[in-house]
C-alpha cells in the first residue's frame, strides 16, 4: 500500500499518470492555438470514417461521365485526423434533372405535432444514421436509403445492427417518405451471419449487410439507383 501511495505522490509519476490518462481517451480536445500531439480513436470510429470515404470514391468513380460533383463537404484537417462535421453533404448532379446526395450523420429530429414540415424527421425518437443517400429528380426527392457502418461481424452483433436499421427504416422520413432500403456496412461476415450478405436476400428485402472489402459491395446501391432511374 505504501508503494502504491508513493506513485501519485511523486511529481514525475503523477505527471506520467495524467498524460497517460489523457492519451487513453477516445480523442484529445485542444484549446485555440494548440495542436493535438497524440490521439487514440475507437476502431469503430475509424471504420465509420473509412466507409464514408469509400462511399464517396465509389460514387465518384461509378456514376459515370454524365454525373458531376456539385457539392463537396469541407473536411476539417486536424493534425492526426481528417473529419467532416455532422450533417456534411456530398452531391452529384446528373442528366434529366437528377441529383444524388450523400449525407453524413444526418439528424432526424423526434416526432412533433402535425403539420411537420421538416426535411428530416422521425415518427418516434431522434435517429442519426451514419449515412443516407437521397435521389432527387427536378428538385423533388424520389427515393432514399439508409446506410450504417458496423465494425463487429458476429451473428449477435449483426442481429443488433440490423435491428437498428430496421427501426430507422420504420421511423425515419425524408419529406414524409420512408426509406426504400436499409443496409449495414461491415468489414466481413462471420459464417453464422453470412445469410445477411447473400445477394438474393439483400435484393429481395432491400435490407442486409454490405461487406465493404468485397469487390461488388456497392451493387445493391447501384441496383437502387438503376431502379429509381427506370421508374422516373
């Protein structure tokens, strides 16, 4: 006991302890004019950002030459991390009055008495999916889907994650319209959860898991865009 007591009492050991505690926090805050010298992030936070940048790159490459990037969110360039603000928007303008927006951490506010004229609303509690894609034509939203990054890949975590997007699909509205699909994006699927990434399952239910490291992981998103374009 006396040895343990001497550690916080010693100025050097006490300083090391304080610095160590700060370094183990999820991220270091900093005052104006100061830099972040070191920071640790949770793996799921880093995965969420990685998926965002992969989505942007895939859309930019796959939409084709008739689409042009119309709006690009500002990325905060921190010393050890590049991060957009919640609600950040990327948007592409396409042929025939089409417009596709990718929104990061859009906030769907909780229900309020009608008329509820908000663009993003919820029928129940507030929801904040990681990403949404909204397809517009001639200034009107025609369809939208929910995407949520989930780092864990076992059957139980996948069930929990799908339960989250189930609730989002039931409750969240864009100009009063429910989502036309809801998908989780994962690094892999363990054998017990492989069903939820099966292309037939995903296509039939417009719900399931997209494995971001698989070559065709964007196919359900492209299928949704093609279907909306054909209907329009």
